[in-house]
C-alpha cells in the first residue's frame, strides 16, 4: 500500500528527513507518532504527492511517484487535515462540503448530481450528523467539523485514508466521539494511516505504530512491540510507563 525507501528531504539546507524507510501493507492500519516538528507532516505530503524527496523512492497503491499521474493516485486517497479544512468555504452547507469529497473539489460551481447528494446525506447519517446537513459549515462546533471532514474523506471509498491529527483541539468527549466514528469505518476495505502525538488516541483499529524523532524512524512494527517505555522515551524524552486497557495504550508519567 505504502512503500517509502531511503527517503531524504532537504529544504533550504535543512535536512528534514534522514534515510527514512516506511512500509505499510494491506490489512495493516498504522499510527505515525512523534513530537511536533519531528517530520510527520512532511512524510504525509510525500505520500500524497505534494512534496517529493531529495533522494529515495515513494510508491503508493502500486504507483511509483515520478512515473505516474499523481492526480489519479490522489483519487484513491482520502485525506483529512486542518490545512485542508482551512481551504473550504465556511458559508457552504454541510452536505455540499461532504459532497465535494466525491471529486476532491474544494467547492462546487455547478449543479450537484442527485446521487452524489444522496451519498453525502448517507455519510452524514453514518457519522451521526444528519440533522446538520443544511447548516453552513461555519455554524458547527469543532467536534462536528472534524466529523464532517471524516465523512468528506470517505466519499470516494478510498483505498488509503490518511488522518492528520484529526482530534487536535477537541475536548475529551468530542475526541472519543470522533475516535468511535473512525473505529466504525473498520469494516471498509482500506488502509488507515493516522498521525498524532497523543498515545491515548491509538484505538483498537490500529495494528502498527511508527515512531519518528528528528526526521528519523526510530521504531516501527506491531503496536505492542513499539509502544514500550524505552522506545517512547527515545521519541519524547519523558520517563513513563505504559498500561494497556481494552486494547488501547495509556501512559503514566514517572
């Protein structure tokens, strides 16, 4: 699904990624975990073809970047990020915003097909927000906006779903509601890549974790093997213990 090999990324003489290799296979759902500024977003931009490595090879969904039409690959990728949300029009109605995901548009300038409208309403129903379909996007709470972005990213039934810190800014209640919505999509035939710096967001749907620190992958594999006090100290420089409850990791800072 995703194969990144020997990746280096240098921008304005700053070495942002150092010899990164990352491989996510079909049937695996990954969390990319690390501090702010560790290189997580840069990796995502390479996976979606918005940045290209200074050295190394990127292959996504069987397509080698540099030898394919990246725009066609993006049609198979659901992408959810705060930077994308900021490009949307807050005056557009919620169902229209969700419907734009069918074409990877930012907004519509022509009549929307009836079947796409029905599909958008169906997505809102699946995430528990059918009652806000006709409201302007800007009237929604932070938690509702996050769920709408999730629904939008699922419109094309993507083979790969990338979620860049989707719970950022949410309180405990809204965070758990959004994580439940993500868990509810576990029956879909797709690979999920979830980016965060909060360990408690690693819900049961996720099978693997990659830890990144200062542009290097320092550990990657099944989550139980990676989420150890030793590995987490290397990534966050905080002494801690890890407890597992209901297949979710929780930390105690020592």
